[in-house]
C-alpha cells in the first residue's frame, strides 16, 4: 500500500519512530506519533480498530480548511460503506434508539434551521446565569472528599460535575439525575462495560427524555428543555423527535468532553508546578483573565476531543495534496493540529498566558461547539474551586501508572488519584 505510514511521498521516511496508531502506548501519549504524521504523512489513510478505513488530517491549516469544507458531509448516508449496511460510524446505540437527526449528523440547510432553533434556547445569557449553580455543585462535590486526604478526581469530581450541571440546565428533576449519572457512566464505558450496555443506556435515556419532553410540553418552565419546546423561528418549531435528539446530543456532546477538560486539564497542571503556581496565585487574587487563557491553553495542549466527528466526501476532492474519493471518511485530528509548530510557537509547551491561541479544540465552521460557553464556564469554575480549596493538591501515583481511555473521538483518563492535606 503506497499510502502506508512507512513511506512518505519520496518513499524515504522510514518507519515511524513512534508507537503504532491506537496501541495502548499511543493512547498514553499520541503526540510523538502525531508529530511524525504531520511531517511525513499529513493526510494519512488508516484502518481504525473498528475495521473502518478513514483519512486522518493532522496539519493545522488542512484541519481548519477541512472542518469548514461544505463538500464534506456529516450525514453517515454519504459513507461509502453505508450502502453495505456496516453502520459502524456514529455514537453507539444512536441508530437503534432513533436519535440520528441531531446537529452532528446533518448538513445545511437542515443543520442551519435546527441550530438556529436551539441557539434561541441555549443562549450565552442562560449559561452566564448558571455560574453560581456550577460553583455550588463543584463545592458540594469537593465537600464529599475534602476530609479524606485522597480522591479519584475523575470519579468523584470531573465525571459528576458536568452530568449534574447539564441535567440541571435541561430541567431533569433532581431525583432522576442519578439515573442519568448511571447511564452516562455506561455510555463512556466507565468501568469498561460491554458495548451492549451502551446501547441499552442510550435507549433508556431516549425513552426518559421523550417522556420528559412530553410532560414539560404541558407545564413549561424556564429550563432548557422548555426553551427548546418554546423556541420558534419564522413559525417553525422543533418536533418532539427533534427536541429529544437535541436534548440527547447536548448531553452526549456536553458530558464526556467536559469530564476530560477537567481531567486532562488538572493532570497537565499537576505535572507542571510552575504553571500551576501561576494559575493558583492568579485565581486566589481573583484574576479571571488568567483563568480564561488557561482553560484555552489546556484545551489546546491536551484537549478532550482528540479527533473531530466523522465527515464524508460527497465528491472527489483534495486535502493537503492528497486525493480523497467520494464516500471516504475523513477524521480531522484536532489534537495533532493544535500542536502544529507552523501555527503555534513552542507547541509542546504548556503556556497558560498564551494569547495567540486559535486552537481547534472546539472545532471550526458551522459545527463549531455549541456548548463552548458552558464548557469554558465549567472549566474555569472546576479549576478555581479545586486549586482554591485544595492548594497542595498532588498526584498520588506515578504518571506512568495512569490509564487513558483509548476511545476513538475522545481523549481522557480513566482515573486520576490525588492526595492533599485534609
Ligand atoms: C460540537 C468540543 C463541550 C455541545 C463540538 C465540536 C467539538 C466540540 C470539537 C465539533 C465537532 C465536529 O465538528 O466534528 C467540545 C469540547 C468541550 C465541549 C472540547 C468541553 C471542553 C460541550 C458542551 C456542550 C456541547 C458543554 C453542551 C452542553 C456541542 C454540540 C455540538 C458540539 C451540540 C454540535 C454542534 C453542531 O453540530 O452544530 N464540540 N465541546 N459541547 N458541541 Fe461541544
């Protein structure tokens, strides 16, 4: 195969001096492999662990252009394998639960219409008004382990915070939120559960959301689901199915991503005492400016979304000089683009004061993260609360012992054991 990673265009590059794609070693530190790909095979065809073949785009300029290219569709019907019914792309369980018509699976003009409707409910104002509630949640979670001197920050903090936050925002009653916590846990295979469990969790979540939307229709409040029901644009509304798929994608897109922002971000800070001290001092002094640039830099440096979601060529096209055939899947490697030295000075260095930081951690183009304001808020509050309340927070294990979840799209830790003075 001429496109194998062992050869570059001139056939002289030799094998990559890095672990093979998708190995455990790669999951722990994919960045050397990405550096090799950027240099030698910037648009690289690979076979994913699921057996699906896809192109990986790793340079910043190509990545940014690809994310905004209207010739690439988000709709899996354009996948060349879709005709054979392989159905391997997408969120596990979404097909059988009939949740396919959400923002990340559709193109303009349908996407434009749905996005406009949801934007009327999911406003920056709604997010900003939510800050005290996120603070309260963060404090309550820290109260749960602060007296113990040890904790697993993934299970006890990074995982529950976003799920409770998004449930609150959607208007899921408090007594049902632990069910969501369980389903969400299954969805990210937290305990390494079987894929079948994921499908079941997604179906239960859908059944619950459909019922909740139905109930709220008769009794609108000021929560986000009521906002979705109420939203209208030129006489158009979301159907109940669309509202259910929308609530689902808000949960799905807003949950594991934020877990990983808090997890990867805290981990990066704990490994860099100088940068951590800088942030801790600024945060103690109430300097929210540094907190803001810090969250952006943590997203760039080791962001939650390693690869953007699937895109499919609707016609033959060229990316970075490489021909892509109709129906072929393209995956933009955000984690590789955000360490591209031709875009970022010293890309492998964590610099919380970095200003020129147009990273692609939230994507780019019409699918740019809808939840970015909420994610930024949760990131800021989570870091400020942790560093403020546990000033001597430190890793409780050797970094080499930490296990990374090797999921395809997301990058995150399975656990993050820490210690501190109780
Ligand atoms: C889309 C990242 C948090 C909702 C995206 C995309 C990225 C991303 C990269 C684009 C994917 C693509 O083009 O293939 C992140 C990161 C987050 C985060 C890094 C946390 C740090 C959230 C939150 C929510 C959310 C909290 C909502 C509650 C969405 C939605 C989309 C999206 C609905 C689809 C937008 C569209 O297709 O128009 N996100 N996200 N995200 N995100 Fe986020």
